[in-house]
């Protein structure tokens, strides 16, 4: 390789490595779960159906609210019988771009994630998969819909197919055309001066090292291969105690490997302005404080008030367009209910 | 008046008094709250916004689910911190045709009803009206929407206007064109033979004495003037104890008049097949049993199995067409949350 060729290659590499990428309108679709209109509609119906919870009061949407920023703006979510988990609900919007799901990356796909909360005792609290399937089988409309969507499956109603349908719906929950995206595509007025300054500060401070890629959640990895970072990377700041950053060991809970202590899947920054409070435990109410905490704990930097405000302005430019959605009709159980008459 | 004229008058009166009326496409609209597209959209947004509850986990729709039969198919509803009231959630669908609201008729309009649950400690549990208004004022999108919808109000955000907007939305929740309605309008195939037989049994048994009018909830009375009946009217059957029919004194709780003990607003039978379990306390899981209980306790009649099945078939013909709805976008509080960071 000559020097001239080397320089050319380098410049190409630099051009390709632009940190700014618009959000694709379509996320990756796994080969074993192709999209179809009917499957998406079934998935949406399941997603909004509170009968997937033991007491019939909580649906996927209760905690991952698609009418809002895709979660519940709470530090943690409210499960059946007022139960609480220790971590905040991640947004469902653009979750299809994440290569692993949950804060600790314990699910390698939307399919693997979708059915977890249904039988989690602090979430939807169904006794077990059999109870879920029994209930769905009691709802004639679901029997029909599953057969139509999964004609090759016997039985058509299975946890695998519940997962596939919900995941298919979630892959439609994409928010393209944020001011940032329009800016990247050439519409230079889409971001204001402060936002452009914030974009540079975001880059120069080093935030982009982890919040990279079109989804601001790290490099595009094969599905199932997560991108994790230690939080706090620079332990010892006032924030560790103030926001209880160390007590939840994160990915360690999954792997039990010491090297995974306090490791977390890097979250997207898409629509981050809509998803307060912040971090896995929701201890930080405001985005400016979240930015300060990140700079200090991850990059060991103290941002000025102006730098912080500029980054926050930029992050507000990551709020995308939310597609209009119609409400599903939940299939009835005429003349009866599948819910218990007493649950207390 | 001659005999001939008398006979003529009688025949006219009989024709006018047909017990079967199709559901109007529009409910009564009060003069002081005219409908507008913007008001309806604001009302829908509020209706689906869980931030109207103390912990941000419960919206109007949580218990009065418009994606289903307008309620939650539970015997009672789940409030903040897993609280329970003693009565089941009535359906929001066609509630606009009721002249009074709540099981005990304590609200004389949808407006009066709409704001009750927001500060009810076993429902949405906001501390007081001031807390509701303070929270709405923290949400920039609502400040804008209320000003646009209520330009004559100062302040635009008030409980009165919250109520007006939600009530306006609820007045769009009408389910016309049930098989029964189509039958009444002349489409004689809309009900099958059993349903037509059930319609006659419903009439001849006397059910229609109370479940009359287009909404099957009693005569059209001026708004605020409710139609109440004692349940059980014929006390002493096995059902009193079996389904605990006497312990809740119903309207007596509102008026403290002995004559109102166990008096209840006559509920609509529209979409009744979708709203199990039945009665104010949700103690009866199935519609056939509900029909048997009603015949016995209200009319002192023991229905045969065939009569019961026929009436149930007829009641299934009262399930209407549910208009397609788009989901509202809940206005955000960028960079922060209005919900408490700890609520337990």
C-alpha cells in the first residue's frame, strides 16, 4: 500500500465514520418473523390488552405508553397489586433498533423481551405461560386472529407467536424526521444555532463514544450482541450516593460475572426529552442534571452551564415524528369475563 | 270525545309507544357545552392521560376502556395504590344518553361525573382540584390547548373546562347500528329467529318496563333527572345472599332518604354482552345468570332455560358499531416529569 493510497483510504474511512446518521424509516426485521399487516394489528391488540395481566388492569401500554414517549415518566413502573420493580421502563419507541433489550440486555430480541413482563410477578403477574395461553384461548377473537396470522402453527396461540406479534407491532414504532434527522439530510434550518452548538459539544465532550449510531445507542451490532458500558465509569463523584448509582449491579444480575458489575446497555437518546426521569433507577428528574451526571461519571468532565444547556437543546432536536395510530378493538368474550371476580 | 275519536287516539298512542327505538347517532348536547372538534380532541387527550392520577399510572381509560366495552370487565376497578371501590365501572359507551351518571345517579351530567374520579382517593387519587390544575399548568401543550378551546375562560385551565372537554369527547362515544337497530329500521334479517323470540320474551316478561327507551335505560328524562329502581324489588330470593345484593344501599348513600335504600340508576343494556361481570358489585360473571337474577328479583319470575337463552341472544343483538378512533398524543413536559419520583 503506497502512502497516497493510504491517505485516500483514510479519508474515505473518515467520511464513512461520520457520527451523524439519520434514523432509518425501517428497523432490522429478523428473518424468522417477517412483518405483515395482520400480524402487526394482532400485536397492537395484544399490546393494549390489559387481560394479559393477572387482574386485567395492566397492559404493555400501561408502562410503555405509545401515546407518550413510549414509557410512563415514572422512576419505576406500577405492576399488579401496586408492585414495583427497581428499574424504569425503557421506551418502546425505536426499541427495534436496539440489539438487546432490557436495561441489562437480558433479552436478545424484541421477541424475547415481549413476553417477559407478562409473567413477571412485579409487572403483569400472570401465573405462568399456561395461564396466559388459557386466557387467550377463551377469547374467540384471538383464536381467530392467531389462526389467520400463524396458519402454519399448531397450536396457533403460543407464547412464541404472542411474542412475534407484539414484536412486529413494536417494529412499527419508529420516530423518523426529528429536527436532527432533517438537519443531517441537509435541511440546515431544522436545528437552531444553540442546537448545532450542542451537537458539537456532544461530539467534542465525547458523549458520542457510547451514544453513537443512528439510534444514539451504540454501534449497529448483530441482534443479540449488546453494547454495554459501566455506569459510573468514573466512580467516586458526589453523584454515586446522591442518585444511588452503585446499588443495582446491572448486567451482573444476568451473567454473575464480576466484570459486568454496574454494566448497562447503552440507551437510545432518541426522544430523550420526553422520557424523564432518567437512568435505570429514574432518580434524576431533569435532563440537564442527567447530562451533567453523564459527563462527570462517564467522561470525568465538568460541563459549564452553557455547555449543558447546549447539549440539552441538541437532545431536544432528537424528538421525532410519531406516526398517527388507530386504537385496536379488543376482542370480547361475549356474556362473560375471563378476569377473576376477586383478586384481593 | 266520541268513541270513534277515542279509538283513533288510542291507536296513535299505541303506535307512538312502540318500545323499540333505534339509537340516535347523536346524544343530547347541553347548551352550555357545545361540541367542537378541538374540544373533543382535548377531551380525548385528557381521557387517556394517566398524569391525571396521583402516581401517573391510571387514566380515565384504565377503568372505562374505550378499546373494549367501555369498562374493564372487572367486578370493581383498580385505583392508585391498588385501592378498590365497591362498585363496578359503568361503560363510557353511550353514557351520553343517561340522564344521570354513576350507579347511584349522584352526578347530573357527564360534566359533573368526569372530574369525580380524578380526586377520588380510591380511583385517581389526586390530592385536590388545585393539584390537578397545577399539574396541567406544568404541561405546556395543555396550556396551549385549553386556551385555544376555551378562549373566553380566564384561566382557561379549570376543573369546569376539564369536565367540559372530557364530556364532549364522551358524547362522541356512541355505538349505533347494532343488529337490533338495523332490525328496528327495517332490516329484518339483522336479528336471527332466536333473537326476535328473545325480543318478544324481553317485552312480555316485563324487562322493558325499566330497560326502555333507545338506550334501554329508561325513559328520556331531562338531564339530571334520573330513573331509579329498587334492586332487588322482590327481596327474599336466594340471590340476595348469593350475590350480596342488599349490603350496598345504593342511592341512599347520596340522599340518606330511607325510600332510596337499594335504589339504583337503571343501567343501559347497550353492549351489555361486552360488559361482564354484572350489576353494581360485579358479583355475577355471566349474562344468562344476570338475566335470571333480574327476572326473579325485579319481576318475581322464574325464566325457563329457553327463555333465558332467547333473551341473552336478543341482548347480544344490542352490541353496536364502535367508531374507529385515533390515539391522542399526550403533550409532553420536555426534559422533566410532572410525576413524583417516589410515591411509596
